[in-house]
C-alpha cells in the first residue's frame, strides 16, 4: 500500500500526464476508426529499405506497448478508486486527524 505522499505524487503525475500535450492519448480501435483522418497524413510512405537500421534497432517491442496499456489501465483503476474514497472525490487532499496516543491506554 502506498503512503499518502506516494499516492499524492502518483495522482499529481496522472493529472500532469492528462493535461500535458506531449503525452499520447489512448483510444479504442472503434474510436480511431470513427475519427476524421489527418489531411497531412496522406503522403507517400517510403519503402522499408529507406528506414535506418540504427533506428529499427531502437524501436519498442510490441510487448512494451502491451505493458504500457496494462499500466495505463492499472493507473485508471487506481485513480477511480481514489476518487471514490471521499464524498468530494478528492481522497488525496484529505488528512486523517492526528493520532492520540492516550487512546492506547484505554
């Protein structure tokens, strides 16, 4: 179980990733099929031989993308759990009251 500060850091990172335009947005195949095509994408694709071998060696494996999807789904689940923990939907901002050690003496 993460500490409160770790959970806050993870939630902050999620917010940053969602707001930051540099992060890839994942969509379902049906959403991608329904999307309007990019007019600048209609270009001639160079042949396979023109792609530098040095870059081909640095490409991510298919498994890496599957891991990214799994991590994203886990983070989405984590975020939804955190949002359900409090009536205001902001569990990370809530603080527990200070613990009174006198309660242990009872």
